[in-house]
């Protein structure tokens, strides 16, 4: 489709990471008018005591827009995938991105990465987003490493302890074009 904007569909974990790091506005700075969250993922966040009270502010600062999961079209595929993948949000995001050729932002790579590779779905993790911010000179390496430690101190798991480690092991420079 010519002129169709590729959206970035956020899963709850990525939004939680940026909220913990107090860097919600960075998402909008990097991806203006492209951030979306499925209603199913938003429902997960509303049940999270730590973030639910801040959701309105988070959506304002990040520029995220809510979209409805197209149940009529994608429900059977979603149900089948949910049997394989634990998370309701991850499953919904994967099915949506597969069918509409958008990018999933999820750091739950143990559940999502194989499916993304199998179905040629573009993905970003929290650390990939930090790499993009570094490349665009929005954040320094030392700032990012401090944010990684902060996110981890809040109980979130990230695959690497430094941005340099992530760049060496996991980051694909094609993501700079996202």
C-alpha cells in the first residue's frame, strides 16, 4: 500500500519500562503519530495498580492512541495463538501485526521472537528503542545504562545489562529505519 503509515503496536511491558524510567515522552519523540495500543493490552494495564492511575497522563505524553482489536476478522487466529503464547496482549499484538504489517514493540522475546521471525513481523524491544534514541543522539550511552539499571531495579527483566551489550548481541541496524 502506497502511503500507508507503518504503526508501532506497544505491548504492556515496553510501556511499563518507559514509565519506570520516566521516559514516556521519548516514545513520541522517536515515533510521532505512529504509536498504538490495542484495547486488550490497555485492559491489562488498567488492572496493574502501579500504572493504571497514570494511564491518561502516559497516553498524553507518549502520543499513544488506542485501537480496537478486530475481533470479527482475527479472533480465530488469536485464540489459536493464545494457546501457544501465554500473554493475551502479546498474542493479540502478534496477530494484529502479522495481518496488518505493523511493528510490535515487546520485550517478551521468549514468547514473541520465534513467531515474529516465522511470520516476518518487524519488532522492537525496549533496548532496541534505546539504541535508536542513542543513534539519533537523543540519549547518551551513559544515560541509557542508568535507565536500564533503573528499569531493572523496579523488577523488570531486560535481556542485557548495558546498551553496549545489547548492540553487540541483539540490535539489528535495520531497526534504525523503523
